[in-house]
């Protein structure tokens, strides 16, 4: 393996800066102390501001992966005897269905192929057929394939109906094109360790005023993920359960780095440039990309495995050269692999990826 740091080319956890890693070493702190209250208030104010939702959305932090944020959002947005429409064109759309099933929430599915963006017209038709649903849930960036869904257009459809619009922006926050201020989303779900370059273990939901009202109307479907408990406590600087304090330190530092570097506009520009660099390499190497160019994210690229190369062999050869890639999911796991340019990655390591891929493919073929 190379002497340099291992580069994670997977869609989370992502590589982090030394500054963010060092924040983990600030020391132990009880979450009932005023110092943590100050930290909590600072992050809750910074998250909406840094994502261009300051003044319109309120942040609730929860210790857990992005799935914790999504589960909290779904179960806190639907009142008793009401349902939810779930847009499903990948593993994470399907995960929303599993959440609804687990909590006995009636759902209606708007399905499309994994390589095809969700159709706002189909969402509009579903709302007409099921007018009494409380929410529509959609994934912004389906990392299953690296596909971007048209959340702005879907948000406009949902707003005209009056339901809450909940988006899984976990792999889109801060790095994918579509400024969240332009999306009529009532609940935006995110996590620390993707586009914000924090450490894994903290996630959040950003809630509009309408969503805040709804949170306080729904039943307590979960002890740990009941948004009303977090809302009540965090407004006072408290948390209902012990949080990952050191991960909060790291998120605080990551947000500072993000804003100092130019915020959303600068980071999305960087990610577009990264995508162009590595996709040029893929083309030269003859690696075919699954998703049409117009629908691709700035981060995840789903690639056909080269002939006579297994994912396991390619993964192991690349890891020897300092890179970690990711397998395809579900029905795509046998024939595809993913490369994701997310997190803190030195530019020269991305430039070196082409040679590493070429050597790894040759070695994997034996």
C-alpha cells in the first residue's frame, strides 16, 4: 500500500481533514454542561445558514447515521390514519418504504427504474389519487446508481397540493446541484459525514415552520427518534439522549471549514471539477458509466466492471494502491462498482487514480 493516507472513494464515510480529525481531541465533555449547550446552539444555527435555509428552517440534531434522520423525518411527518407517498427509484427510496412498514404508516409508491429520474407528473397523479396523504418523500441523490432526482420540480407539485415534502438530501447536502433554498422542502435530512466533511455518527433534519407544527401533532411512534422530544429539548439547549459529543465538535469544525472555503457555491464547483476529472479517466480506460450524463450526480459514478474482472479482485488491487471503492447494490452488485469523489481528497490523488485503476484492472485479470 502507498505511504499516503488511504483514500475512501465510497459514498460515506468520507475522508476528513486534519482540522476536523483534531476537533475530536478537544476532550471529554458532559452534554449537560453549558459548554455543550453553546456547541449545540452554534451547530443548530449554522446548519440552516450554511445550506442557504437560514430563517426558513430549524435544525434538529440526532446521534446516528443518515437513516436515523430519515426515520425521524418520516415518522414525525404523518398523522394518525394518514399516509405517505414514497418516490422509489433505488435502494434508499426502498428504505423509506421499509421505514413506513416498520411503523405501520400507510404508503403509496411512485416507482421508476433505477436509472431513470423520478417523474414529477407521476407524483402529481399519485397526489390526485391519494389526496389525504400527509407527506411526499423523495431521495435527492440516489447513491445506488449516482442518479439525481428533480427535487425542485417535485417540490413545486407537492406545494400545490399542501402535503409536506420530505427529502433525503443525505448524499446531496452541500455538494449536489440544486440549491436547497430553491426547493420547497419542508424537511431536509442530512448527515455530518458526506458533503459537509464531518465525522460519521451525527445526522440532522432541517424543518420548515409547517413541519415544526406537524411534528407536534403526530403520535410518539419511537422513543429515540421522536422529533417532538428533540425539538422541545434542543430549543432549550438540551438533548433527550446522550449525544456523540466529540462528533459534534468535528461537525462544528467541518462547517467552519466549509463556510471559510466559500460554502455551497464553492463546494459544488469543486465537486463538478472532480467529477469531470475522474470521468475523463474512466472514458480513457474504456469504463462504461451506467447513468446518462444529464442525470448524474457530482459524486457517485456507477461503472460496469471490466470484462473478466470481479469486484472483489478490483477492490483488493486498488486498496493495495491506496484507494477504497464500493460495490454495486441489490440487483447491480454482480456487474457494477461505484467510485465516489466525496470528502477531503487531495487533487493529486485523484489525478493518480487513472494509473491505479489501469494497473489494478490488469492485475485483477491475472
